[in-house]
C-alpha cells in the first residue's frame, strides 16, 4: 500500500490498492486496530473510485452521435 492520498490517485491506482485492502481484510490475519485503519483507507479509496467513474460516465454521456452512430462532438458538461 502507498501513502499517496486517494484524492491524488488515478482510478487504476485506487482500484489496485482497494483490492489489496480487501484482500488483507478478507484474510482476517490483521489486528483489530489495523483492520480499522485498513477499513478507513478502503472507504476513502472506494470513494475515489466512485468519483472517477462518475467523471467518466459524464464524459461518455456528453458524446453526441450522428444518425449513423458516429461521434460528432460533445455536449458541454458542467465542471468538465
């Protein structure tokens, strides 16, 4: 795991670390205090992944298509 704040991670970085956190918690071989710390880190990583997915979803939704289904540009999306 890294010390990088989740807010500075890419989706891929956050997802990779989240998978590591979940794996450690599922094994059940960590002390209670460490489990709580891991759970907190996992919650922050999950939030980051959700934010990045929402951004991507909004970008995809903004793509406009012509009658043949070809991209013709994008609609303006607030905040992007």
